[in-house]
């Protein structure tokens, strides 16, 4: 295993996280949201997968990422709605529960097709 390559992946991912929080705190939460929702992480995952596993695996990753965006959207909506009524940690718990249920449902739907 090439540890420098692994470290590069962590640095890039961490850089995106730092960028999101910096923009949300220092500029405007809207800009942090744009960066958080941007396909940067997906692009990085696709690039690294392509370089390590090739085109066929990368194409499958792209299609699976497409379908599993639906649970992520449900997570964000649930988190937003729950935060209006509950503190942050219970809201995360509920939103992750909804996300997990949606992942299971989506996985079963995809397995049947």
C-alpha cells in the first residue's frame, strides 16, 4: 500500500471539509452549502476509483451514487425539519435513522432490478 497516496486522499478530503466550514463561518452559510453539496467529493471518489479500478468499476460507482443521492436528500430534509424541534445530536440521530432506512429500501429496490 502506498501510504503517501493514502495521505494525499486524506488531505484532499480534509481540505474540502475545512473549506465548507470556513465558508459557512466566515463568508455565508449559503456558500458553505454550495461547497458541501457540490459534486467535489463524488468527483474525487470517481477520479481515485478510476485510477485504481478502471472504467467499468467507475461507471458502476457513478450509477450507484446517482441512486443513493435519494437517501442523502431525505437525510438533509429530515435533519432540517428535526433541528427545528430538537437539539443537534438527537436531530442527527433521527436523520441518520431515516437515511439508513432509505439506504436499505434503495438497496433492495436496486437488487430487484
